[in-house]
């Protein structure tokens, strides 16, 4: 897939829909910046006498520059929000993962304690079984 020329988002609309929010914000911000730069830095393809001089522009041109700069800053802010949300999600995932790991460790420790108790009481039950067998043997000998 060819990248769009000059930040144009028009080149492949179906690919734009599949892109993550951050990449779309960067594309829109780059396009807005290109539109701003286009006003103050005319393309090299024109001869110098046809290039605009930014110092000699009138108030309408300045208003257009401000409008395009505002658009650029809006897209830059959107990108900032996307990046901050991504960082926040990453930190919340890390926090959640740490909490889960701590809970797993606690459950493993509890399982070890319960296994120790099972072993302990298994020995106690075996001891009782042997005592009952001896008692049964004595009772059987006494009844004979």
C-alpha cells in the first residue's frame, strides 16, 4: 500500500477506516500543518516572482492562516488526548496485572497452607485408624 502524498487522507479511504485513532489523528494533524505551511511557504515549483511574500499579506490572509493554525492545533490536541488515553490504559492494565499477580500469590499461599493441613490431618486420621485396629484386635481377642 502506497503512503498518501503530502499527508492526504483522500488516497485510500477504506484503509483510513481500518487505522487506529492515533494514526488518523497524526494524518489529520500533518495535513493541517501542510495547509498552514502552504500559505506561508509557497511551493518551490513556482518562480520567485509568483511566490507570495508572507510579510505583504493582508488581514484576510492572516485570518486564513489563523484558521488553518487553529485546525492544526485541534488535531494536535486530539492526538495528545489519544496518546494520553493510551498511556492511561497501559498504566491501568499494568496496575490490574500487578493486582492479579498479588491475588494469585495469595491464593497459592492459601493453597499451600491447606495442603499442609490436609497432610497433618491425614497423619492424625492414620494414627486413629491404627489405634482403632489395635482396639478392635484387643476386643476380638477378649471375645474369643
